[in-house]
């Protein structure tokens, strides 16, 4: 039960946050649409991608399946929105939700930002409530008023339950711990706090707190105007000198040669260099984009089993380590010219001569050579030993090892 309760509160956190955002956005829509309540209610269709993306991020292995589920869940959002502005805003919020899910999945967090309740969120509800009161928008102020207390109740229950479960799990090996009595006392404490919050929610409007906010705002504006008057009282205007008549070009540039037409060969050279530069920049952007997508797919991938092992993509000829022996990030083989890289490239070249494609990554060097059908020879034996030295030894290969391979 506590785990299901914690999961429910995490989802409720996101629902309350977006409900507050919907109320604030509906106030903006009210500037050019008459029915603010209808816009506010239509925004609730966004909860469809909210829940769909959460389910996909937690249970789907492929990023393509995740994107497909996310985009399908956005189709009703597009049709429920009536105006073009609504369609753009609704879909933009849905895309932001999808991106947050992807970021949480890539970072391998148990739960993303939309399912992580914390006390600071109360500031969002308070700010939106104050905005609603000062602008005399009943829907925004009323919704966020109740959200302040609703989220306070959520935080009390969530923090209490999570800390209690953590304490009981940490002391699970302790004998004779009164688990049942602890839970009973904890429920009693929560009940007292909830009663205090509900009482405050009911009786606070009777104190005229909303009018106090308005009076404080008027007072703040008066103070700001007074401070502004102190700084603007002694300002003086400076005379702007009259504009001088612009002299003709012949008088302004005496002795200069007339501008002649650019030679055709220089124009062609400029166009060629611009085209070459554009192609290079385009290729670099394309490579960066493809690399980013590839890394995103690797990060997003989740194995079908759930344990503490680290899932990595292995290259049978390159290895999985991204750090060299000195703790620095290892450069790709084609950019590295140290003895270890030279030996490994020679070994890769030998294997590629036998087999262009390697069907799996679990081969040892000996099994890989047999799979590639490399014939027994002195060169194979020497390269095999140097490759293992370059890959697995602490000291690595030297220039003398490279020379011995060439000899």
C-alpha cells in the first residue's frame, strides 16, 4: 500500500502543477476569448499525453515506440483545441511534457521532474494566486487558492510516508521493532496536520487576506513611485544640435578612385569558397545531429531485465572503455596515433580482411580470429599478442612493439 500511495502522490503532484498552469494560461486566453472557464476545462485534455508519456517512459524500451505513443496521445489534444492559438499552446505544452520524460529517462532517474514533489512548488501556486487577486480574475485566484492547501496536504503526506518507509526499510533487520504501532502513531500525526491545514483553508477567507494583498500591492506601488520621483526630479534636458546638411559624395571623398565592377574571376572564387564553407558547415551540423540522435537512442535504451548491471553497447573490435590508462577520455582510433592505437588499427584491419561484419560482441580475440578465418601464421601470432598487450595490459605497447610488427 505505501508504494502505491507514493506513486499516486507523485502523479497527483504533476496534476496539481499543471492545473495551476492551466488556470494561469486561461487568464491570458481571457484577454481575447470570452469564455475563460471553457478554455481552462479544454486544457485538461493535455493530461492524456501526461499519463501516456509517463507510461511509455517507464515501460517502453525503444525511443521510437516512445515517440509513437507520445505523438498518438497528442492527436486528441489537437482536435479538442478550438482556435489556432489553442492548438499551438496545447501541443507546445504536450511537447514539453514529452521532453521532460525523455530527459528523466536518459538521466536514468527513477522519476522525472513531473513526478518529484517538493516544497518549493508552493511558490508557483502562491504567485499565481496573487496574480489572480490583483487582476481580479476569480478563476485563477480561486483555483490556485485551493491548490495551495491541496499541495500542502500532498507534501505532508508524501514526505511523511517516504521518510517512514525509508526508516522502516533501513531498520528491517532490527528485531522486535514495533512497525504497526509506528504506522498507527504516524497516521495520527498526519491527521492532526491535515485538520490544521483544512481549518486554515476554510477560515482564512474570513480574515480578508485577499484585501490585504491588494493593500500591500498599492503600498508597494506608492513606494516605487516615490523612489522614482527622487531620481527623476533633477534630470535636465540637453539641447540636441541641429542636423548638419550632408555633403555630396564628391565633396566628402576627395581624391578617392571610382568604384569599378568586381572582376568575374574574383566573384567566382568568392562563390566557390562560400559554397565550400557552406558544405563543410552543413556536414559538421549533420554529423553532430546524427551523433546526438545516436547517443540519445543509446541512453534511452533499457534492457528487458531489471538489475544493477550496467547496460552498455560493446564494439567487438573497439572495447567499451571510454577512458584511457591515465583517466583521460579516450580519443577515437582514427584520431589517435599512439602505439596502442596503431596496434589496434592493424588488428582491426586484419580482422576486416576476413569478415566485414561481426555478428556479435562476445568474441575473445582468439575466437574472433577463428570466426574471421584468419590463417595461422607468424604475423597473426605476433599481432595477436601485441593486440592483447595494447588492449588489456597496464603498461600498453611501445614504439618498439610497432617497429617489431612492421619488421
